C-alpha cells in the first residue's frame, strides 16, 4: 500500500503518477541521496539510520558486490578488489591519475579511461560508480515506495566533458534517468538560496576529504549563475588529520610506526579532530602493537596552530576566484560552507575574517549538496507550484572551448566562464583553392597554441564545393547543454553540407592540469602572444610561397631569366625567415616577396585579360 | 464526527508546516480519478476557501471542501513507517473496496 505525502497546494498528483525525484551527491569519499518529501528536502537514510554511504565498492569472489560500509570493512583485507575514491578515475586515463604507484589496484590502461582488474574481471570506473548509484537508487525506491522518475546528480564545477559524460553513463548503467548534472557549489547555493530567498553574490567554500573548491555564484531574481571557480585538487580534511597524525608521532617519539599502528593512530587523529569541533581539548589514547601506550591531549589552539598553513592555503584559490569574477571580498553577500571539514572552528574563523562576515553554516555541510540537488530534481519533474519555481540554473564552462586553425593556433569560440547552456557560432573558410574537405580539431584550454591545450575531439567536413581559397563560408556551431556536454557542428553555407561531433572526448585532463593550464594561460600570456604572432606570419609565408610557386609554374614564361632569379631569391630568403623565430623579420620577408612579384602579377593579369578578349569584337564584351 | 488526525500524523504535519515556513493546515480531499473510482488528495493549505470546513485535531487545522466530506466522514489520517518508507495513510470507514495501492477507492 502506497503511503501518501503532503503536496503543495493544487499540486496533488493523480494516483500512480507520483513523480519521485532524487538528488544524488556522488562524492569521492561519501555519497548521499536526498528527496523533497512533504515540501522539505531530506536525506534518505539506510535501515541503520545512516545517510552517508561510503563511496566504496567491493567485488567478491562469489560474484556478489558490497557497497558502502560492508565494502569499507574489507579495505584492509581485500584492497585489490575494494575500490575507494573511484571518482578520481572517472573519465581519466592512467597517466592522469596521481600516485598510481601507491594504490593497491591492478590498473589496466585502456583508451579513454583507466580500468581496474578485479576478481570479477576488468571494471571501468563507470561500472564501479554505477554500483554506488544503484545502491542509492535502491535505497531511494525503498524509502519512497516506487520507481524513480529521475535524478539530479552533482559533479564538481571543474569536471570536464569527459568526466561529466562518464558520470551520466554510470547513472544510466544504474538504471537512473538523469534529469540534469548539477555543479556541486550550485547545488549548495540552491539549498541555501531557496531556503533563505536570498539574492546577491555568494561564495561557496567546499573543503571535502581530499579536495578544496571555491566557487563564486551570483543569485538574482531566482537565477543562479556561476561567475568563477577555483580550487586545489590536493587539499582536504585528510591533510588536517595527517598533520595531527604527524604531531602525534612527534610527541610520542614513534618513528616510523608499523602499518597497523599507523592506521590506529590515523583513526585516532581523525577522532580527535572531530572532537575539537565541539570541545576545547581532545584526549588521544592509543595502545600500540608493542604494548606501549600513547597518551596525549591536544587542545583546539594547538591544532589550529599546526594546521594554520593548510587554512591559509585555501585562501589562495579564494583570492583567484574573486579576481576572476572581478570582485572584492566585500562584494560577497554570503559564504556557504560545504564539506565536513568546514566544521573546524578555525576554518570558519579564517573564512569569516577574510570575507568580513560569518559564513552560513545552518545546514549540515555534509548534506547541503545532496539537499540542493533534491530541490532541483523536485522542480525539474514538476512537483513545485509554477509561480514560485520560475528559476533555472546557469553553470559555466571551466575552460575555454575552441578550434585549431592553420598553424596549430587556437581560435576560442566559447570563452571560459561563459554561462550554460550556450550556443556560439563562428565562420571559418578554406585555406586552399578547390579545397573540398576540412578537418576540425576541438580543443579546451586557455593557451594560444593547440599543443598547450587539451584535445577534445576531431571530425571532418567533406563535400565542400570546390571554390577559391577563402570563398567558402563554413559556420561552426558550439553547443554546450545544461549538463555541460558539448556538441560541435560545421556547415558549409552555400551547399548546406554538414558534419558534427558529440564530444565524447579522448579522456584525460586532471584537476591539477586544469589549474596548471589556467595559471599558465596567465603567466605565459606574453610568450603566447609572440608565439601566435610568429605562427600567423608563418602561415601567411607558406600561403604566399605556395601561391607564388603555382604562378611560376603556370605563367613562368612571362618572366625573363633575371626577373625569375630575383623572385626565386626572394622565396629562398622567405623560406629561411620562416623557420626562424622573429615574426617581424618574417613579416618584412613576406612584404619583400610581394613587392618582387608585383610586376609579375600585373603581367599575369594583362595576359589573362588579353587571352579572354582575344578574337572578340568590342561590342561583344559585356561589362 | 468529521475528520481526525492520529497523534503521530498531527505531530508530523505540525513539524512539516513549521519547516516549510508557511501554511495554516492541511487539506484532505477526494477527486474522481484513479484506478478504483476516487483518489485521495493531501495538500498543504496556505489560504482557506470560503466554503471550506475546518476541523481541529491535536492542534492542527484539517481543511476539507464540502463536496469531499461525505466520502471522508469519520476518516482518520495516520502517519506510518513501513521499512524505509514513511508517509500518511487514510483509515476511511466509507471505503468498500480499494485498489491494491490504496491511492484510490470506491464507496
């Protein structure tokens, strides 16, 4: 028998037409599922009352699969088949995964995405994530008493197309209809923004177990827009535990601990850290394998002091994100705290100090992302009254999208931080006479040269009618949907021939690389400018040389030996300059060749007119 | 007679209204659809209509439109848990038969 929930006024559904929708926070360490029930967003707990599902999957020899706590227990005994933090492998190649050598897994590098060899065969990260999603779907269906209509799944704002696509694939594999992928900070803002009906510019400070993300969001009239994002892919709550762990080793003069003792001490460090959130001091009592007892007390001030540099480290990305958004700390109307690590009082204090205001902490920082996703899911399936749900979400492109043009240069089509969904079109043309095909190379990044950006996809447009160079008009349209998935199409305007590609990219850009690419884009701006100027001149030189040689081949007889030698010499000079580094000298060389061939060009022109007019009477020539 | 809430239902309704931040009570009603004739309606109420009947049960206002009342007379709304699922259940003495899911019924 179905149990009923209270609907919004006028929003009762027909029987058997419940639109059950959930929000899922598919986290690196823990995952959650939430829904809006009786108009209130709640996280759904398992039968033991736990809302957080450890993102751990264990493949067992008997063919069964454990997910969550049961899998976590086997982490030490069966590390090879117990996959933790699979999110780090989503949409990544082996070379993108940091610290592969310290991981217990049996990796298999395969095109696109790394795979893991387990006792149940080779598994892709998509399959492993699907197990987590399936567990959450089953929990939700048991809790809501029916099949789910759809889910909103959150992803980090910096996730690239490959990682987003991998997340969607995992959801489909788990039998979930994805209503939308939502950026994690945006979800957090939804949870707070809607509850408090707030407007203005907000910062979302998300310190998770292993990663730090800072996003600047603008909320106006119910519309959310991500202005900028920044972060540190290798900074999280675990680093605070580790700092305390090192302090404990130091104090107790243990060096180095056995792996068993190390694990015990690490667990104690985490417990002590959590206790310090509510208490001024935490006792640490550990009995080591040797029978020796470690008995310490750490105070809140000591802990704050030993981890102060970590807190400071989070403020760098904060400053950069603000700068990207063109804002100062005082422009921020509120700061949303996300992630269990933000419970630490000295972090809240540092954030309060930097922004000059107390951060928002009234929602559970572990759950806020899932709650926001649930609210979004609820709105997307149409469970909210129309008058109050005229809001939609706008996210941004983390890195610019563009095309490779002649000479390995990047033409940016969609700029970084453009809001989603977006469609941008730009016209390109052919480079050679009679060119009937064109290759497109879609890249992502901030640099001017293709080699410094990330390759996303390649495709070809064929069947362009033969025309002189520069006459064809090829319109290339970039479209990024609300989930951040990219499709690129090219259309030759006169004939209508078309080609397109849905970017299922050659996976493989790490967070560090994204951060690195952004940084390099700024630091190398001048190098890039020079490199671009040189490449442009080189492309022009190639074009001029080719055109001149073609003309010499067809109309060389118009020149006497002396003239011919002069032009040949100018071409030789230009060839040498072309392979040099000086774009100004190259430009001069191109101009020289153009001057040397002026007379030749004039003669060719006369010659062809004479040929066209030969044998015709004056009155037969149409002007 | 009228319509009542069980103590558990009243407690949950009051809690939901408080968290929702607005609402004067809940509306119980029926509409003609569903696989077995009539279907229940359960909604928050922000504004009562002139013709509405209002009952008080454990301090929670239960609002019913007069057309629905004959079908609901004597009903008690309960809040129950079944495994992980939880929600409201109509205990309606007027019901002759209902579909397996309990969302619709005949009188």
